[in-house]
C-alpha cells in the first residue's frame, strides 16, 4: 500500500512538473502572425475568458485555453486593461499578457476622451513626448486625407478610447487605428438601428451622435437625449442645441454663450438652420452611437439641466417653460 501511495505521489509530482514545463514553454515561444503588427481592442469589463477567445479568433494566439491558464497562474486574470493595443512581432504569450496588464512594459498609452473635438485630439497628440508627429503644419482637410478619412474633416471620425502603442509611433498611425475603430462601431450600430429613424446615412448618425455626446450630462440619459433630437427631426423642428453653436464659434468662444451667438447665422447654428449641421462637432463614444440609433421610446421634445447633472424632459413648450423657470431662472434670482 505504501509503495502504491509513493508511486502515485511521484506520478502526481511528475505530472505537475510536466505541466509547469509545458506552460513555461508556451509562455516563452514566439507567436506567429501573418503581419508584422496586430491591433486588438479590449472592451471595458471584458473577462479573461472572453479576451482569450477573442485573441484566438483574431489570430493573435493559438488556442485560448493556454493563454487563459497562463494569466490565472500568474495572478493576472483581473488586471487586463481596456483599450486598443498594437502588438509588434516578435512577441511571446508572456510579453503579450504583460502588455495588456501593465502599461509600463513596451507599451505607452494615450486616451482620447469621449466628446473631444479634433482640435483637442491634435493637441493631446502633439503634447505626448513619445508620439512622432506627421501631421504638424497640416490643415484638417489634409490631415483627414493623410489618416485615410474620406471626408473634408476628421471631425467625428476618431473613436475615443485608450490606445496602447510603442515608443516612437506616429500620430497618423494612432489616428488610423482610431478611425478604423470608429468605422467598425458605426457600421455595427447602423446595422442594428431602430426602424424609421429620420437619418438617411451612417454619417448623419455620426453627426447626431456627436451632438448627443455633448448634450448628455448623465450617461443613463443618452437614449432620452437622443429621443428628443430624433423627435425634433421627425417633425421638422430645429434642433436648437448650444454645443453646435459653440462649435461654429470656434476657438474664440470664451465659455459664455450669448443671445447674439444664438442669432448669428453659421452652418452650425441649429437655432437659425433646419436639420443637422454639416459635420460632427465631436468624437462620440459607443454609447452615444448606440443611443442615437436606438433612442428611448419617448415623445419628449425638450429638456433642461436640473443642475445636478441630470435633465428634466418635457413634451410641450409650456411644460418646458415651467421646468426652465424651476431649474434655471429661479436659480439666478
């Protein structure tokens, strides 16, 4: 009996050592890719299992199970950082895992914030000491063409996310990745859009989503904010939204919108012009795209800020005037 137990223990130890050796060999082998670099997007809240499966589906790793096991053995299962990654060959599974869990390992990060306009994106890129500039001196039209954007302006076409990249990457390379992501998400949301929306093209959806992004004070209210603008478009009512006016004013805007600004006609003044402005006014995130193309079931035509980040939505002008009096006019007395 003791001899049997001894043999079983030896066999178990040998099995553990063999498994450890196999995992070590897996962690250190060089991944084989069809290209010199690969990009991959980790959504916020993604589990290790789902990320491993997606990495395998994208051709970045082989089977997902060894990568998942490696992360769990090293205690990294809950440390994957959301964002868009660019992986450069040669790379091992261990190095890949390290780049997705620690930003200080061969990867540098830049976050493009939801609601930024292209001028703000350019400013962030120019200020980053690890990014090589290829857009310096180019106007927005030339920048759009350099990035590969089929439009006269890059506005709206850059997906807000955290981008991980190697030291010395160019602003053009990062923006091309961000543009591809926006194209991908916009196409997916357009395919899943609600029926009978007063939007004829994905670009019109992008324009409206940028307005929804700028007008939303509380994330949970995005579908309601989108519903207000969709309802206005349906009945031919002007959008009458301050962020478009501010965008039309440009860099001279001092932070205080005045009555004369609302009366001065520009292509972006939605108080003086019907329909959508000619371009997006900011970079909308995924939730703004989703809300715009699947707005809440609401007949509201107005909303006003309560002062706590939320808004009061109203169906009629009379209701809206009472809300304005309650939450804004009265507060200024």
